[in-house]
C-alpha cells in the first residue's frame, strides 16, 4: 500500500498524459476489427437486396442504412472506449514498473557507493595507523 502511494507521487501529470495518449492511439487503431467490418458488409448487402429485389423506395432503404451505420458507429465507439480503459491501465502499470525499476537501481547505486566509500575509508584508516606506528 505504501509503495502504491510512493509511485502515485512519482507519476507526474506529464507521464499520465503520455500514458493516456498512448492508450488513445492504441485504442483508435484497434477499434475497428473484423466483426465490425462483417457487420458493415451485412448492412450493405441488406441495403443492396432491398433496393434490387424488393424495389423498395428510399423511405425504406434510408432508415435501414441509417440504423445499420449508427449501430456500426456505436459498436466501434463502445469497443474503443473499453480498449482505451484497458490500454490506459496497461500504460500506467508499465510506467509504474519503470519508475520502481529506476528507483531500485538508483537506491542500489547509492548503496554501492556508500559501501565503496566505507571500504575506502577503512583502508585509509588502516594506512594511517600503519604510518603512525
């Protein structure tokens, strides 16, 4: 719980904005999949059948086309929204992992420097004692 609070404090608004942008781009690219394309072609085939075989007028074909296209748009929009939420969570988790890794590496470097300094100080102390005696 304390680590989450630390990473929340480390995530800057710019980092969150970058995560949102990356998630938005990924969702925009993945929003139109094969299912939506098939549905769109089914609507197109239905319109062609209505116009060709039933001699239906525009008062029948236009509402069918409008409803079909609006359903395609709504389905794509809903899918994009769901994908955006998922991708946003993935991007934030990736950023948090990178921050934790960078923080861990920084802490390990500081510990190594402290240990090296401590060893160096011990060696200098031992040399001084030798020179004195």
